[in-house]
C-alpha cells in the first residue's frame, strides 16, 4: 500500500501532466488559429490592391442582397459566387466586409455554430443604435429592398441609364443569375422588369430602331420621389470608402439635381 507522501507525489505529477497537456493543447489551438489567419493574409497580399478592395465591395453588396428573412449565407456560396479564385483570402476579405457592414449599415455579421458552422446571418442593429450615422433604407426588412437599392445605384453610377444585358451581367457577379430561379427572389428578371416597374421604381424602355428587342433601365418616378441621387452616391461612396466628390460626374449630377452649381460651393465674402 503506497504511503501518503507517495500518493501526494503521484497526484501532483498527474496534475502537472494534465496542466502541461492542457497548455500544449491550448498552444496548438492558438498556433492553428494564427496559422489560418496568416494564410488568409498571405493570400490577400498576393492580390492587387484595387482588386482586393473590389472583392470586399462585392462581398458587402452580395451580403446586403442576401440579407433576406435571416436566411443563412454559406461560406461555400461566398467563395463560389464572389471570391472565386481568391477564396484562400476568405478570412481577410470577410473581416473587412464585416467591419464595413457594421460601420456603414449597422449590420452585425454572426457566424452560426454546430451543424450550421460556416454559415452567416446579418442582424439589424439600427434599433439598438438610433444615433449612429448608418445608411437607413425605407422598409429595410422587406425582402427585396436590398436588390432594389443596388439596382438603382448601378443605374445611377452608369450614367442614369443601363442596358438590361449589362445589369444582368453585373448582378450575376453578385451571385444573382437572372437566368436561374433564385432561392429568395424567385424569377429575378420578373421582379426587376415587372414588379419594380409596376411599382414605379424603374422604367424599362425598349431601344428604338433595333430589329432585335433591346431594353434600357432608368429610374422611375417613384424612385425620384422616395430616394435621391445624393442618397445613392452616399450609398456607393460608403461601400467603396471614398469621398462622394471623387465620383466627379455623379457628384456633379447630384449638384444639378439639387439645383446647386459647383461654383456656388466656393464661398464669396
């Protein structure tokens, strides 16, 4: 039968062994997380700066569009539809997108756990921080508001008119292929060309003198009444983290809409 001192030494040895194992496990986990983060940063470092910023912007817009009824956004869908060949930089690009979504739109990105790990949802924090300078859209909870806002912004930034083929191509870059039934929107072309047009947000005008029917999109009367070019420019500038004045032609368009000549910005005393 072992003595009390032997039992004490054995117990202490076991505790020391257990603590050492715990420390090693913790250290290994920390090293794994650091290594993973470093790999994403290294992948991002190999991407052209402008292209990297574009990917961040694309991801922000994609997540805004998919911010519908709290339907989880899967990592594999982000990689497939947005990041594509830059999927190894996922962690780096997602962190920048998360920061922009929080600062600009008041949206908190939450990763689900357990069986849904690798899926994300956006939570609206506007009600919790009413004094923060977030962009606020009317009927933000409406399932199609994000799609409408992005569509109006694309038209405005394209010179207030946009060929339908160009719009479909751009939306496809955000993971919304108008030729495929969408999980949330259903028939995307029908929503844009019929529903938004019927509601007065868009005009869908056939180009004259063309044997093959081609169409252009423009803002409808309701869009001019319920939003503004200034609001759209602010929306796009926030996404790209640029001053509105950097978008020269669009900024002049905003001034014209407000009945302000650019020369009037110079103070004369």
